[in-house]
């Protein structure tokens, strides 16, 4: 991955995190937190889309995929924070 691809990936992740924070009002983590959620959400979105055999093309497709992944990630984080998500037993042992 060259430097231009990395910059584009980070920009798409930042935009996706900002969009996800606005879509899920009140469940964002501030600008820096949303950027991080967007970058991780981009990876999660790519994984989930790959599981369903969905492919996206171009910059707009990447932004949509990353935003869906970031919204999904924010939902999971908020469900875990509110106790609505059951952790596997090995994770409970860590905390």
C-alpha cells in the first residue's frame, strides 16, 4: 500500500466515522473517536460485505461500505456499554 492509498483509506474512514456519528445521534465518541470508529468500521464493513458476497466500486462505494460498518460498530459498542450484549465467557474472565 503506497502513501496515497493510505491517505485515501484514512480519509474515507474519517468521513465514515463522522457520518456514523451523525446517523447514530448521541452515540458518537467525539471527532477523534469517530475517526477511529470509522477506520475500524471500514475494515468491519469490508468483512461483512465480503461475507454476503457484496462488492462495491469506486470512492462512493467505499464510503457507503465504511459508513455501514461504522454504524454497525457503534451499535455493538453501545449495546455492550448498556449491558444488552452478552459477552463470551473468556472475555468476562479478562475483566
